[in-house]
């Protein structure tokens, strides 16, 4: 995406707030109109006060001067306040659209986008880009209008000196344009290096257990140092390039000042200008320096802001999760059929599922076992349409899942995995997560009891209203697992999926949860993915998977009698 396109898209977010932007422009324009009054006042004071004598009380002088500065300050404050209000609204709108894009994005995005980068793109980049662009806009409006009024006054006062003063402007513009091209290239490289550095820190924050287990602190520090050095070099290149603006401006300004002083002295020798006029001119000219400097300094931040915004818009443009289904299914019995399903992930050498067939009657319990990578989790991912199928068909209650709207399909599933994700808030809010009917406190307690977590919750001062911290940081691993199970119980879906759901539980908690699962048999369709074979002995059907296919299928007793792969797995676990 080109920076021009990025600018255009940012402007579309500004359009709904044009009234506030227009009001801000009015305030800044009024404040700028005050600027030339100050040097004009100095001209009158010097010519009359030092030569002819004042014709009004002297106390009026400080009152008028202070009043002018107060008026200018009040107008500029009002303009800044209104502009900031518009900017914060733009940031809110940007974040909302980015969050919407993140929530609707295809599952493939999350294999490439780390949580840290997602946070940067949704929170930091819109804030930084919009705030920087807003500050630049304030500078452009305030300083440009100030410059216009001051230049107008300078032309009125002495057009010859004014013409000489601005003869260096084209040279300055050419210089800035050349520097700007360099800034665009360096700014892009600097942003990319910063994202890689953020990703490195994010990796280590998430994988700290792995890093310490592998004693990889030195390795990770070297990796961080390498990225930090690259980022430092890019930053230095950016600073060096942007720093060229100031000396270039100063050289051009020095040329102009020397010519101005020379011409002013020549005019004074001819008697064509007064001391007050010259002082007023110089004062007004000096007052133009600050807005001119501000205008020349906005190139770099604008470029950086546009580059950051482009990264956010790239996220916003991520293709949404395909949802071509048109049918609603208000209720489900939980009958599931896989018919010659083939699934192959991008860049994978072999299919994750190959000609996969499985019939799960409503109310039956099916267990999937097998080595890692055998395709167990892929079965669930395809069922929930997190992974697309290349061929074959999957049906629930006889309806192809591709014909169903995603929301209509997924509301019939409750999933508990070994990778537990909890949300900031209370225990009750997590148990009744996203419930359209709010929190049913009696039902929350019932689910917590079933998940063997009530004994702990009942001892907390706030009970089910107790805060669990970020991702359940205030709970143990087993308690987090049981809370996730309680959340699934609360949903009361037709099909329940337990993906290593009891892996983090102690024997007692596992037994209680196992009894809860047993209570659901024949009332719900259960899909159990388990490593501990003892937890799936009572399943109606046990499917042994290998390389994306079912190689053995039957009850626990039938598979033991078969004396195949399942029986071998049981013997190995029994020996341990």
C-alpha cells in the first residue's frame, strides 16, 4: 500500500468529524490573526513613544500586550482541545475496525501474527499514527495560518524586504523534498526492524518456560541484541537523515537575514523607513521563524505515522473468515458424519487428514487417540471450520456444515482444550462467557460444582465475583483447567469436545471431572481427544489414528482383543 493511499484512508476516518475539525480551524485562524497585531503595536509604540511621545496613558500598553497574548493563548488552546477530541474519536473508530477485522480474520492469520504484533497494530499503531497526524495537522493549520497573516503584514509593511526574505524558499523546498524521499525509505526499514524486535520480546514473554528449560537465555539475548542493533542502525539513519533539515534551513535562513539587514540599512540611509518600521518588520520576521521551523519538522513524523498506519491497514485488509453458509440450525441432535475428508495445511508436505471417514451417532461418545501429528486435533478444527477441507464432506444432523452459517454451526459446540485461554474479569463472567442471557448465578455454581472447582471458589471473599487476573494468573494450572470445563458446561451445547481436557488435573480432580463427563454420556455427543487412555475406556467407540486416518476402531475391550496398536499403547502406559 502506497503512502498516498494510506493518507486517503486516514482522511476517510476524519470525514465524520469534520465539524470539530472545522471548529478547530476557526479557532487557530482567529489565533493566527492576532499575531501581526503584536509587531504592528511595537511599530506604533516605538515611533510615537520614543519620538513624539505617547498620546494615551502608559498603563494601557501592558494591558493591551498581555490581553493580546491571552487572547492568542485562549484561541490556540481551544483549537488544540477541539482537534484532540476529533483525533481521539478517529483513534477509537480505527481501533474498532481493526478489532473487528481481527475477530473476523481467517484462522490462517493467527499462524503468522503473534499476539504482541496484534496488540501493536490494534492499539499502539493507530494511537501513534493518528496522534502524530493530528499534531502535524495542528501544526499545519496553526503555523500555516500564522505564517499567512504575518507574511501579509510584512508585505504591507515593506514589500521589498519581504521579497528578499523569501527568495530562498524555493531552494528550501527542493532540499526538503530530497530529504523526504530518503526519510520514506529509511522510515519503512526502521518500522520493520522495530516490529521484529517487538516479536522477539513477545516470543520470550510467551515461551519463558521453554527458554529456561533449554537454558537458552544466552541464545535469546544474542538474538535480541542482533535485532536491537539493526533497529538502532535504522534509527540512526533516520535521525541522520532528518537532521539534515535543520542545518539546511539554517543556511538558507542565514543567506536571507544577511540580505535583509543589508537592504534595511540601505533604506534607512535613504530615509525611506523609520526605526519603528524596521523593528516591527524584524519582529514579525522573527515571529515567522517558529511556524516555518514547525512546518519543516513535520515531514519525518508524518512519514513515520503513515508507515505505522499502513501496517494497521494491512491487518484491516486481511481476508475475513469465509462464511458462505446460508442456513440456520436452531437446534441439533449432535449426529456427525465425516465422508472421505481430505485436509492439507498450507506448506505441509503431507495431508493432515486423508480420506477420513467417521460416523458419530447422536448422544455417543467417541475417543480419538494416537501419536502427535496423527490428525486428532485436525478432526475438531475441520468440524468447527477452522481448517478448510480439500475434498469430501462433513455433516451435522445430515446437513453439510458448509451450508450452515458459522455462528449457527459453532453454537452447537463446546470445546475444552489443554491450551486454556481465560479472560480478564470474574469467575462468573468467565463461566458464563458471551452468554446472551447474562450471568445465571445458580447455573454458574452448578457448573463449578460439576467441574470440582466450587470448593475453592466458595472460600474466596468475593466468591464467583472474584477476579482471576490476566488469563487466570490468580489460579493454579488445574484450577484454570477446571474453570474452562465449567465454561463448557455452562454453554450446554449438543456436541462437546474435550481435547486433553484433564491433562493438568490431579487424580482427584480428574476423577470428579471424569464423572461429570460420564454424566453427559448419551445426553450429549462427546468427542474425547486423550493421551491418558484410562480416561476414555468407557467411550462407545475408540478410534486409533495414524497419518490422518483411522487405523483401528472399536470399544476398549474390542481393541484389546485385537491386540494391535491400541493394545500396545495401553501396555506401554500401564508399564509406566
